[in-house]
């Protein structure tokens, strides 16, 4: 094994120690243990660590200095060769890192993520007949957001030809379309990125829209995906032909003309959050001022000095609110229900140059830091989403863990609103934590204190040409209305028309808001149609939707490889597999906080079923999507060997 010290032999020891002191110390501890195999370090330091995400380690300065100095010595030793850790050692490290007993089921994922094991053999190394079949197989990907770009990268690596159709003039998906003030990610960036393209140069721990779009475009360029994208083109309809086992795809060009192309398979990467939802408010059509949804921001309108109303206090509203309040003559916020808004470690912080250097140069640091975020904001809090049937918490909490989180979150609200009991009552949610997506305090509570800001919780009665009237009859004069009201998330794949093998329309099958799919990826009767960010794959409590996308793309690629290896032309999910999965899914969803009393959210359709969210732990979905079950599919057009 090549010495890890080679690129940094000229760094002075003391200077390196100072750089390391800027890093996350529990992550550096894992790196030192991994590089030395010294398990005694865990016994010594682990009791001083806090749980991931709390960032409240109790390590004395002298102890921290000793850790940095030993790690610096290892990194600068040109003769040092790291030991090969076994699974028991890694499991012990994981338990110490998370400050709890972690299931062994995480080991395969962590081994792969840390680079100890490689993924399956790529199709490029398959047999000659399989490679020849791959050369004649084409995939059409709809959408060039994070999922579509990921699909292009992985299909390209597998040697499968593909083309991406993107309706916008540039790539990025939601990170291209959403450009409202202070638009940004509310998931930690070092997790919200591709595992195979970790970015060590994020400017912030939670970046703004443009930087994230630039990252996605850079990945698309670096991996050769841009050469396979038709920008400004839109897929109007998809129709599967049972005779030739091909998808016939009607595509509209920028000039309005339409053409039809064929593909062996289609991957829909249009996402869930692309069709804005605007409430049907009486009188809205008569409003004479500016009307804008956060997803379709009007940069030509000057909000400065205007009386602005904002409808909605979800993720986009929380971000857009503070900058709008700073320029508005008066800012009126219409809130249906209070969101949980909490502080988040590093939310407003820039990433220091030392941390960027550590991420890029210290072996395994980026991967362990990624796992810290995975646990802190994903699987480590998943149990707080599951209802304890014996718990008597009413609407406010669903379990002992839920109640403990509520106390912490409520204490923060009580602290920041101590001198404003009127506002404290309005901004304190009456439902359990995670019933809706928890949001990051970006100055929202400070904004509510401004003299020019009013928070209205009574609901909207009607809209007049120059005002909004609430349900108490109070009239609020406004010049502009900003709708921070989210998307038609349950209306998936709309407005694209998709017709399957039997002539059945996907819209007829799903209705307007009741989509279902096997693993969120495959639908019976629609051979070789694969979905990313499909039904019940959204994450509502944390984690990273890019993690989900990678799971789905891995699974889809494995499906196509299985198809090619079997010499078949198409594969269709069985109704039995689909129904069994959805029965299991619905049973899991029934236990989640999103269906608890008093909780209203956009995750449900009009009949009350959760259509968007995944109830699974991230590790569970990772396991489900490693390899397709041959028994879950019918192969069509299979050729004799």
C-alpha cells in the first residue's frame, strides 16, 4: 500500500496540528483509529464524545492536543502503512462514534462508503454477448436534476447508452428553477452531494442555490453527461409498444415542434417538487398587484418599499421571509400552522480553509464526517418518527424520545421569544416533532420582531384587488403576494402522459394524487419504466434525497444489467411484488408521526394516504435497492441462450 504521507511530507508538524484543530474532533478520532488500528483510543476518548449532531464533546484541551499531535505524526510518517480493519473493529468504531449500539447491518454500507469494498463488477467487464446487447440498448432519462444527472453518470460508467431530455435551459432541476431570495439547502452539504463526487470546497455548511446548481453542473460536465443532454426540450408523452418492446417518446422542441424518439427504457427523473401549488383563494383572480410563487420568482419586480404578503411558512417561506422583510414597507405573513424552527449546528457558518484542507487531504475524514451527518440527521433520529402505541402524549408527542425532542425544541422557542409571549404562542407548534419537516432558524424569529412585520394565523377569507382579508374580517392592504405554498407533490409525473403495455394511462391508474410503485421505482404494466424520487421515497426528517437517488439509480442500473444478462428486451414488475411491498409500506406509514392526530402536511393526498414519504431507515432502503429480486419481475422478449 502506498504511504498516505506522500502528499504532505513537507508540512511542518506544528502547522499540521493547528490545521487539524479546526476539524470535527470525533471524526478525527475515527481517522486516527482507522489509520493505526489502535482500539484503545476508543476506550479513552469515546466517553468524552457527545452524540452525533450535538457537537458538545467534553474533551479537555490537553487531550485534544494529544490526539491532533499523534494524528499529525501518523500523517507525516512516510513509512506508515494503515492496517486492514476487520468488521468487528469497524463495528466497535461505529458504536463509539454514534455513542450507542449500532446494528451490524450498517457495516456493508460503511465498508463500501469508506472504500474498503467495491461495488458490483461493472457491465464493461461483462461477457462479450452482454456488452453487445448493451451497445444496442438505449435509455431515455427525463429531467436533468440531481437524480437525472446521477442516472446519466452511472449508466455511462456501466457502458449503457442514454440521452437526457430537460425542459429547462440548464441543468439543476429544483436548484435551477428556485431562485427566490436566500434560496438554499437545509440539509448539510457534506451529506447532500454524491457519495462518488464528494465536494471538499463548499463555501458554507449549508450553501445557497447557485453554488449547489454549480456543483451539479460541474458533476454533469466532469462525468461527460452534458454531452448527452437536450436542453430546452420537454417530454410530452410516453407510450410503450408491446410488439417491439420499445417506448415511443413524444418530445417538444424549443420552437414548439414535436418529434418522436424510441428508447428501450425510460427513467423518469422529474421529481416530486416541480409543479407549484397555489391555493384557490376567493377573489385571487381580481388581485391587481404582483403575484409570484417562490418556484417561479420574478426578478424584474422590485419588492423594495412595497406592502408584501407571504402565504405559507414552509421551507421556502422561512428562507425568503427575512430578506423580504428587510426591504418591505410592511410584511404580512399568513401562517396556517406553525412549523418547528430550530437552530442547526454550522447552519450560518462558512467552511474554513483548514476544514476544506482536512476534507481533501486527511484520509477517510470526508467519509467519516459524512457518516456523522448521516447518523445525526438521518437514521440516528428515525426512532423519533415512530409512534409508541402505549404513549399518552396527545397531539404533542408520540413517544418518550419524541417528548424529549419536543422539550428541547420548545425550550429554544421559549428562550428566543421570552419577551414576546404573543408571538411565542403563535410560533409554538401544537403537533409532535417531525410531523412536518423541521426547519432551520435563519433569523426567522428575529424577523418576526421587526416593526414592519405582522404574523397572521386566523386564515384567509378572500383576496381583494389591493388587499387580503383574514377570517376575522381584518383587511391587510398589500401590493404583492408571495406564495410559499409548496408543490403538487402527489401529482407525480404531471403533466407528462404515460401509457403502459395494456394501453392503460398512468394517470388513470394513479388518479390525480394516489401514486404507488414497487420500491418507489417500478409500476406493474409499465415495462422498462423506472422512477427516481417516485412515490414514497421522499425524506421528511433529514438525511439526503441525493442518497435516495443514488440508491434508486444503483437499483435501476442493476435491473438493466440483469435484463441484458438474461437476453430479454423488457422487464415488468409483477403485481404481486408491487402489492406486497405497498401493503408493507402502508403498515409502516400507519405507525409514523405524519399520520398522528393533529398533523396536517403536504405528504398526504386528499384521502389522507401518505404518498410522498418513505417510512424506512436509510439503511433499510439502501438494502432494498442493492440488487433486484428476479422473482419480482416478468421478463419480456427473452431470447434463448
